[in-house]
């Protein structure tokens, strides 16, 4: 994915995608859109919450933990530590939306960035980027984050969602293709675009409920972490008391 300061730059792929989408709409294209496609719901609930400036340290830690190849796939270039820190510092939490999945230790193990267009010509467009920690791969977190981002984008009036990825990023392109996105390839880069249906009562209520569940899950994990931290300190104190007694007896 590209640097956030370059979202929706004028590229041939983007222009072609917009022209094709416009032509299809004019021709009365009836192809199913993203949320209208049948899907098989999973029985496993993955709490995904919106993340803001208060989580910026965890965002930076998550991205810095990516190895060289993962950074290359995520940013489209071999981002070094300084470039990642600059990316994090430029995040606009007022304009864009970020979503995260946390483990029991409250480490950010998967993150999505939904960037809204800065170009007045494309106000109903947004771009999606995602990263998943190596230890959390194979659990479908990328797909879950994509579904969460699509729902939020719909509720914010986005009509077209874009994914800019390297052509070798098969995992990301598979997510886009499964959702019904049209993928255009140009050399080493690919551009996927997906038309979104308008928001409805179900999409708004579902997002509200999912966010509440995720926030509750996060607070429970935070309380559990605090509790186990307290027990750890208590154990150390008890161990110290035992050792002191043994020295006195000896």
C-alpha cells in the first residue's frame, strides 16, 4: 500500500477503474455488489474495534514488527523503521478510520487502514490497506478486517472501495477477488475496485453492535491483564518474604 500522503494519486489503473465502473452503472449493470454477495458466516466472533490516537504506540509497534518482506507487501516498497514512524505520525484519525484486533496481552496483531479520498472528484471513494502479524496468520483476520471496513465505508457513503497492492500480494488480492472486486493488473502492481451498496438499517445497527462488542472485549482483556499483573507482583512479594525468613532461620 502507498504512503498516506499519496492516496488516490492519478494513476492509469485508477482512471480505468472509474471509467469502467461509470460505464457499467450507465448500462444498468446488475452484478451483485459487495454486501449483496452470499457469504457463509463463521461461528467464531472476532472482536474488531476502531482505534485512535490513544493506540498510536501499539500501531507503531505492530508495523515495526513486520519483517522486510511483509513491509514490502504492505507499503509497496521496502519501508525502513524511519519511514514507518513517519507513516504513523501522518495518520489522520479525524479523516480516516483504523481498525484493530488485539490479543489477550493487548498487542495489536492485525490492523486495517480505511483512507478516504482527498480528491474532490472522488469524495465517494476510499482505499483499504491491511497488515497481520506473522504469529496471527491463517485465521482469516485480513478478511474480517476487510468486511469491517466495507461496512463502515458503506455507512459513511462510500460508493467505491479501492485496494492498491503489489501483484505478488496474493493474499490481499484473494480477499478482494472473493468480495467480487474487479482487479486490474499493470506490471508489478494491481488495482482492485469494488462497488458498495448504500447503507441501510441493518448495516448501521450491525456496525454499532460490533463496535460495542469489540470495546467490551478490549476492556475485559485490559482488566484481565491488570489482574494477572497484580498477581505477579504479589507472587514476587511472597517469594521475597519466604527467602527473607529462610535467611533469618539459617
